[in-house]
């Protein structure tokens, strides 16, 4: 069965057409076959092997740079997509009850008040209890020893 190679995701033609593969690079021309028979020469073979290693190093480096450039804006795009997803499906998120909002809003001042009350406790030897009331704010009760 004949198929268009640009439509099959695993082919080089697809990857090049979508921009996932390097298309214009001088290192790619070295991989092309040459059908010119050359008489065996030890020096020529050694220099060819050295050149092949160097070309493969350069090609690997350029591929890494190409990949980094291609993936450069992914973090921002992913963050924007996540924000869009949360905004579109906000109705699915759990709602915060009023009493939980009060607790979340009152927690910080309670910590400051608790620190002040500990300082006063040493001075006056009085015990102070705090209770959270669901409908209102903080209610203080004082026990005198």
C-alpha cells in the first residue's frame, strides 16, 4: 500500500516538513554516499576516520542547539495553556466556604496576637483562651487564676 511519507510521523520527510529535523546544514552533506572508488591508502583512511568523528561531534552539537531553540518558548506556552485550562474549568474547582475564608484571613493576625499575649502572660500571670466562632471572628475568654 502506497502512502505519503509526509503524513507518516515516523519518516524523515515528516520530521523535516514539520520542522523537527534539521534540513539545511553542511554536516548533512558529509553523510551522502559517494560512488567514486578510491585505492586503499592507510593515511587517507586515518584522516577520513578522524574527519568522520569530528563531523559527528559538530552535528551532535548543532542538533542540541537546534533542539534548544525549538523548545525555547515551551515553559511560557505550557503555563499559558494551564492558566487557560483553569479559567475554562473554574466551575469544577472546589469552592471555599465562608468559615474557611475567615480562618485563612484571620490566621496571620492571630499569630501576632498570640505572640503579644505570651509576652503579657509572663507579666500578668493571666491565662487567655481563644476560640474560633464559625459565624464571626475571634472570641476572647479570660480566666483569672
